C-alpha cells in the first residue's frame, strides 16, 4: 500500500468512528412553563439541569391561550409544570386535571390585588407581598354594574409587574426543582439567590427612575388592568383602563369608554399604555378623541430574542423607560 494513502485512510476511519456515536439525547429534568415570563425565570434557576418547554409562543396573550395537542403532550412528558396562577391560565388548568406531573403555581404565597382595589397611598415597599385588602374595596366592583364574569377574575394575576414579587417566584421554583431533583438542589437554590439579588437591583433602579416623575404626574391608564402591582409598588395612580378587567378578553361598555375619556380630560393624563400583543384599535380611538398618545409596553410576553424585552429583566427596564419617558 502506498504510504501516501495512509493519512487519507486514517482520516476516513476516524470519520466513520465519529458517525457511529449516536447523538446524546437532551438531558435534564423535563419541565414545562406556561408563559414566556414564567419560563424565563424557570430557565434562569434551572440552568443546565433542566429541559424546558414553554407553552405560550412569544408575543401571545396569556389571557386567550388554549392548549393544543402538542402542548398537552409536553405536559404529559414533564415532571413539573409551572403556572403563574391566580386564574391566568384557566383553560390550561382544566387540562391539567388528569396529568401525573406536579403542578406548581409560582405566585403561591403572594397576596393578590383584588379587582377594584386602589393602591394604598401609605404603602410600605418592604411589606408589599403581605398587604391585605379591605372588604370595602372589594365592594367597589359591585358599583360599576358589571360582574366578574364579564370583567375577569377577582384576583389580579399580573404579579410580575413588581420585581420583588418575582423573588417569590424564584423561591417557589427553586424549591420545586430541588424537591424533584435533589442531586442539583444546591445549584437551584444558588441560582435563585443570585437572581433574587438581580431583582433587588432592578427594583432599586426602577425606584430611582420613577423619582424623575413628579408625584402628581404618576398617572397610569392601560389597555386592561395589568399595571396594578406596578402602581402599588412605585407610587402611581391607576386612573382606569380601556378594558376595565384583568383579562384582555373582556369588552367595555359605551358608558365605561365615555367615563374613561372624561377622566383623561379631567386629569390631563398624557398616555394610554397598551400591551404589545393587544389590538390597539379601541385605545387608538380613545387617544384620538382625547388627544393623548399611545405607548406600547410588554406586559404579557417577552419579545423575540435580541428584542427590547428578551428576558424578564429586560422587559421591566423597557417598560419603565417607556413609562418614565411618557410621563415626565
């Protein structure tokens, strides 16, 4: 055999050997998260030790999510399923009734805002997760002439609009992962502690940014009631919403639209903050009637990778920048 052929044959043999080795299957604890926001926090805390599936696509409205067959198949393969809770994923909750996976509501332990509850002017930031709400506040809902069937659940699910409450998510996620996968419990808890420190830093940054807005100008009008926790945490007044409900699927009455327009004119509120996934048509009509601007936020979903809200931390920074720019 020619010596010139030896290097070529050796290379060929090595290639055949490499091809004979099967690709390693995706490793890690199989887990499912409902929304892109929950999924992002699960991803950070689980790290390399989990195989994560997020059910809702980027840019989707979590209020209107209906699980597809492939979603249910992913749930059946999972050891853990992470939900936001407070009724946000109601259609999925019904589908989970027969699953063998352990279902974790990451908002467990958070005291929810109730529909019609106004932020407390004397709110203490450090006690936010423990704040209660008076029964009298709950009775306000009856005065608007609409029941919870039309205007959503009594508990506000949008807890992620306060980063300190996402610290509760981090703790719940870490403990669920540690219980399901004790071999990596220390890693999950360390990841959660590091992320909670980032959330503290985010809260401090938001507080500093908001300080640029005079208290009298901290006026929020949203497309639906998604900013209640943000308002309570950072001293804003929620004047109303285009859809006076925690769900973006409800429909306002003509009298509610007229009342909102009167509020805008009376207060001089400069903007309506509309979720990036929402249809802005009704908000645009109100803005045209009252001469104010539409400002888009990411309140229900992350953006595409590389976009302004690619992670939860990015989402909050983008939202706060937009709100401060519009109001100050």
